[in-house]
């Protein structure tokens, strides 16, 4: 067994020990972050319709269930399936509420309902996942061949906005097409991926976060810095969505341009990877304040490992070594293995200009754990 596999298995043992008690403590919650005492919050309030109110439609609400399914496929302990289905059943309420659902239904239902169906054959889970896929497909604008991102909030006209994050969500459409035999879902996913390839990826491999199109004509209007430092910079979690998202699109379609795009974005990440392995919020941010985003780090690592599955052996080590460097930095300097905090991964940041920095995010834990399983070769394809 390669050294990195031995190392990853050792870290996974720490994960198993922590999640054994943490899962029971939070079995009825759908957490996003921890409070000042290290306890997980709960985003499963069905009375809050809108995602901005942090209720049941909150965009990260699939990742707690996803962690449970990762542990179930590893340990075969039924308690993880039981806890995962608590989230799944709560998320089913989203379709009844409807208002507040968004492009992130992929993030919500791939790690929960799709994982459940793939692992157990649960037909009810398949129904929920197909419902989510149809809703996501319904956000497609054929004028510009893109999936609309956010719903209308505040004074911004977001009808023509698309974001790099959606490269991950379209995996729900690939799954729906493969499962149903209906090519419509795949065509929508690929048209969105093509639009992203042509409008989001810069020649140097850096990535735009938000691109606005005219919703009537489909013409590109402008781009925005979004959660990064500024327009023209390189938000690191967005880099991760691009690296991993295009690798996923290649895995589902075999279209070489998608793998090439994933590699171009990955090479930008590798070229800008700090010696410490600690990832900033934006690769082009000022030296001070030195805000970090451990979540972006974990997404990038997972994407690098996904690319490694699809390249010749001579190329593989470059991607694996960079991913391991990032994951070791997290495990050894940014992880909490004790019982004073429910989360594992620390020092996450949602946006460079956010008033809060360096807190926990449940999806950082998800991508961290998933990447460890990728290293050991025991993970399942969720995306």
C-alpha cells in the first residue's frame, strides 16, 4: 500500500472515532456550522422557506447526510444510514414548500437521496432525487445555455446570473439521465458546462465566480468578483468547483474538453499552492489579512484526486501529491479531533469580504472525509 494510503487510513480512523459520537449527538439536526461552544447548529427549520433565512432550503443541507453515507459505505453500520435518512426525510419537505429552492438542489440531494439509492436501492430516495433533477433542469435558460443561479433577493436582478458552483450541481442531471435513460438531463448539463467553459475559465486557468448573461438574448453582460477578493481575482473555492466539476463532467460524458478544462484549472491551483499547503480565500488576495478557506482547500484536493483517476500514470503523481499536501495540512494543523467541537475542519471562510472568517462548515468536513476515502480507494461515486 502506498504511503499516502497508509497515512489516509490512519486519519480515517480518527474520523471514525469522532463521528461515532458526533453522529449520535446530532442525529436529529441538519448542521452547517458550530456555535461558540463547539456545538452544531440546526438548519432544518421548516418554517423558514428561504435559503437566506437558514431554514430547510439552506444550500448545504445535504452534506451532513452525505457524511453519514460515506461512513455507512465504509463501516456498514446501520446507524449511519438511519441518521442520513433523517436528513433525507426532512429535505423532502423542500418540494412541498418550493419557495427558496435554487440551483443547489444538486448539493442537497446528491449526497443524500442519490447516495441512498446507489447504496441501498431505496426507491423513495430515487423519487426525491428525480424530483430535484427536474427542478434543476427547470432553471435552464436556453437563450444563453446556462442554469440560473440564485433566486431574486434584494435589488439585484439575478435572472441572468450563473455561477461556477453549479458545475457541481449538474452532476444531479447526469445521474438523472443515466438512471432514467432520458438524454434531456445530460444535454442540459453539457450545455451549461460548455457555457461555463467558454465564459468562466480564463486562459491562465483562473476562474470567475459569477457571470451575468442577458436572460432574453443570452449575451454575456459582465462578471463579478462574488465571494472572492475582487473581479479578476481567483476565489479558491470557485477554483475547486471548477477543477472537481469539470472532472465530474468528463467522468459522465467522456468529453475531452472537460478534462482539459479541469486540468487547466488544477494547474493554476498547483502553481499557486503555498508551501504550507494552507489555502487562502483567494489566490490573488493581499498578503494581509491572510484569510484562509479550509473548505476551498478540501474541494480542490478532491478535484485533484478525481482528475488523477482519468490521466495516464505519468501524470497521476502530480495531482495526487498536491492533494495529499493540502490534506496533510488540514489533518495536522486545521483539524479538531477532540470532543469540544462537533466539526473537524477549522478555518473556513464563506467569502473574502464576509464580516466573519475562520469558522467551521459542514461541507468542509464532507469534502475532507470524501478525499480521504478517494486516497484509500474505498469511496463511492456520489457526483
